[in-house]
C-alpha cells in the first residue's frame, strides 16, 4: 500500500487518513461475503487449491511456502520487466492473468448460481465469456472508476475461491507467511522497488488507485480469503466472520496511519494479525470445532 505521489505534491499535501479510505476494502469484503454465500452449499468433491494434501503437520507449511514462492517469483519478474521498460510484455502478462482469473471465477460462481438450470453448460459458457469481455474492458479501456470496481470485485471473489478450496490449517499458515513476506517485499524486495519507481502505474489491474493511495490487488484478495476461511470453517456461526472483518478494518486503519508517516507501508501484516486473532479467538470462545484438515 503506497501514497500516490504527484510531481507537484508538497509536504503539506501529504496523505492524511480519512474513514472513506476504508471504502474499497469494505466493498471488496461485502462482495466477497456474497460470493461466500453462493459457494457455501457447494461440495468441493475433495478438490483443494493446494499442491500438498494430507494430515501431516508439515503440509500447511509446504503449501504456504509454495504460494509465497510463486508470489515472490511473479513480483520479481514484474520488477525486472518494469526496470527494462518492457511495457508490452507487462501488459500482455496482466491481460492474460486477469482474463484467466475472470473466466475461471465467472464459471465457478455461475455454476453455483444456476446449478439446476436446463442447458446450464451452454448458458454458463456464453455468460462467462461475455462477463470476461466486460471485465477486460473495465480493467483496460473504460477508465479509473470501472477499473477500480472490477479490481474490488475480483479481489473479493478470488479470495473467497481460495478460502473455499484451501483447508483451514494451510490458509492460516499461508496468511501468516504472507504477512511476513509482505514486510520483506515492501522494504527489501521487489514490491517496494516497484512502488518507489512508480511502477504501480504500469500494473493497472494488479493494483488500483483510490484518492491519494495505491493498493495492490493481493491485499484485497487475502483480506477476502481470510474472511472466507472463517466463514466456511465455522458455519453455521457467523460471529467469527464478523469479528474477522472488524479485525481487518482495524488493522487497515493502523496501516493507513502508518502510511501517513512512511509514504509506503505493507498492507497485510496488521489486518491479517488482527483479523486472524479476532476470528480464531471468537471461534475458540464459542467452543466451535476447528476443521484443521477438512
């Protein structure tokens, strides 16, 4: 998460936190909650979005490392491409990744929305392709407002998708690892270097601007994933989900205040720390079972 600097910006014009800056985060979480409601009745069929399965204590760590290494590798590739000013390759990679994500999510959520519709597969294929085209237009052609709306929605939907297909234990370890990685990536790694070089402007779709800040899509994805993990893991109780959302928003407020002083600050550590603590402690106090390997 970074302050959006302008060339003529003076010291007195620096970013100051206002409650409205929580709007994109809250909107993504609300949209994600609707997506979670759609997916909740769906059986996973044993399918998991992790490379390692089983009940071994090392499984969550292995899965978390897998995702963190992928994210770090992708960030490094984009950093070198930005450094070399390979705009066409950057744009091509972003278009490919966002189009693939949009098509996948459209199919998943349409199948959940119309499970018994006659001719469902032809219908879903048509609507999914149309939705993907509209999504790509919003991201790459229609300007900042449609792009922000599309990024907010895909952040919420993608996070819920991960939450549905990643077991609780792996999700918790992954979120903790990501919070640690985010600090390293912002201050010592490629994410901070990209932000400091204004490279985020070249990553439209993977980041978005709102008023005086720039935020990465990954922040929204993992906030939504954490909320969705609590939602799917502890139903029928909704209280862990509610307290997780409160923790995310509280952590975001702390992050924004830090951003006032730093100009750039990792968006994951405080929301993840407070969101996870709030949700898991609530579930523990309610005596809810922890489906660690379910």
